């Protein structure tokens, strides 16, 4: 039997369909109840992404490989008052077996 064997799965060499989905992770809104007036002197933005390849067996998701990458962007005000980039960086961790340890996986079908 092939790696993707079983009802509705591929047995041995051939063609099959791989379904993919993408859903937003946890989002926390930031609300400032008492904003202060002032001049913006620096800004920081960062985002982290995770891609996981795995298989769904019944109601159980079995992660096989994953990779994590991050984007960061910092800006600061220069002597002319312009907000200019001071750091723009993209970092990727090497692929790992399974899912990242701190990642919760919720299966919704």
C-alpha cells in the first residue's frame, strides 16, 4: 500500500488531490483608552508566519514538517523630521519535523 493509502486516498504512484486551507490565527485588538498627544519618533512592526505540511487522519491532524518565518520593520525620525526605515529584516528558521512546540492546532472541517 502507498503512503496515502485508505478509503478515498491514493494507493501507490498516481495522481491525487491535496486540499489546502488558510485561516487567520489569534488576533488581539489593541485599544488605547487614554491616548496621549505627541510626536511619533519611532515605529516597530513585526509579523510571524507558520507553514505546516501534514495529513488528516479521521479527526486527527498529523504534522509532518513545518517552517517559521518572521518579518520586522523599524522606523525612526531623522533630523529633518522624516520617519525613515532603520531596520527591515526577514528571518526564517530551518524546516523542522512536526509542528512548532508552542503552536496550537485546531481542526475544523
